[in-house]
């Protein structure tokens, strides 16, 4: 009986592994020969092996017959992300350097990479476990914004109408940004409360952190209100003429006022640069920071794994400043969402740190 079980488990393992390997090889033909070669030569849609491999792996996982080992899942996550990155590098080379950059130098068709990256990503997500998420949370947090960009970019290529529907004013993206800043407000208030009692901080640091995050809460609630023009379109009230006359979008808000608007993206850029590099600065100057103040630095320096949430805002602001808003205007709401998500996750991590420390002290 034991021998039969072992034989069956090996069979399942080889079936799943074989399907994954065959599917990857079929998708690789689209990369190294030409897109559409599978349909032309094998009379087969690339979706068929993808669906079969994912369905079989999913069913075996659902019925607890077989699960990919964590080392394999980690390899899939890294390989999927490398394929994702290669796609954008090849696309950039073709657009900026010369049209046949990827084909002449690497014999790669970039659009073929999309199928392989998507397949590996979905397979990785299906194989995640709580233990894997806990042990590799930093890596996954680092990769999350890049995968968000990958799928949003694909959506813009496949259905620009749907993409623009999600990205325009009062869209899902804008409301998600609003809720992120509401969460930032809540987390800031919790950090202010928890830090005032924390034994991890010195007395002076407790006062400083508490005061800073109370101010941050006020700023975040103001940003949230500005994001939806203080509920103007939700409640349907008109913009007063005194504000409307000097507002670039005729809305009830301050950030679109003509005298302020030109500084808004400079502020976004400054926040993005600060959030992307302070973790490195803290490491460089940590030795000269007084020991009593060192624990405080974690509250003001987002860690390296969040850098992907902040980086996109920097080139966006630069391109907008140098070339105007025509080129990247349709990406505005998305990069703002990434920035808000990065801040919210950073605050959540600090809130959880203080909460865990408070429990340990009891």
C-alpha cells in the first residue's frame, strides 16, 4: 500500500512537472522563432497548454495530491519576474534605440515573452502558501509593483478603452488612491498612539514620533479629501465661482489651483525620491546616529523592498516637467496609486511593529 502511494505521488509529480516544462517550451517557440508559430505549425492555440497545465496543477493542489516545493515556487517567481523585466527591456530597446534591437541582438520577439511571464506568474500565485508568503514577504513586496505595472501595461495594449475607463478621473484607480490615504490616516493615528507608550523608543523619540505622525494624519486626510475634490462629484455640489475661476479643472480643491498646481508634481517627485533613497542613507549614517535615536529611523525611512512603489513617480514627474503631460497623462492615476500604496504599506509595517512590541512588553 505504501509502495503504491509512493508510486502515485511520483507519477503526479512527473505529470505536473512535465506539463509545466512542455508548456514553457511551447511558449518559448513564440519567443525565439516568431509570434504565432505554434498556431501556424502545430495548429494549436498557446492558451490550450497553458489552461491544461494550470488546471491540472490547480486540481492536484486543491485535492492535496501534490504541491510544488517552495524552492520550485521561488524559482518560478524569480523566473517570471526576470521574463517580465526582459519584456520591458526589449520593448524599450525597440522603441528608443532601433526597431529591430531585440531581434538582431538577442533573436527575441518581445511579445512572445508576455505569454511565458503570465503563465509562470499565475502558476506561482497558485502555489503560494502562508509559510512561503511569510518567509519571502520582502521579495514579494519588492516585486508586487512591477507586476502591477506589467498587467496594467498589458491592459493598455489589449483594450485601451478599458484601461482609460479605470485610469480617468473618478475611476477605480482614483478611489483606490483615496482609500489608501484614508488607511494612511488611520495607521498614522495608531502609530502616534502606540509610539507614545513604546519602550522601544526613548522619551524624546516618543514625543517626536507621536507628534510627527499626528501631523502626518492631518496631511493624509487632507490629501484624501483633495483626491476626490472633497466629495464634490459624490455629493453633486457646484464649485464656487471664486475657486472655479482659478482652478485648472474647475473643481473644488486646492491642488488644481493655478498658483499651486505647478508645485504639486514637484512635491510628488520629492516624496518619491525621499522614500526611494532614505533606507540607503540611514544605512550609511547609522553609525553616527545616537543609539537612543536609532530605533526611531525605521519610522521615517521606507525599507528597500518598497522602492518599486516610489520609483515610477520619479520618471513620470521628469517627463511631465520636460515634455509636458501629453506623453504620460493617462498614467497619472496609476503612479499616484503606487505612491499611496507604498506609503500605506510602510505605515502598516510600522504599526504592526509597535503592536508586536507592545504585546511582547506585557
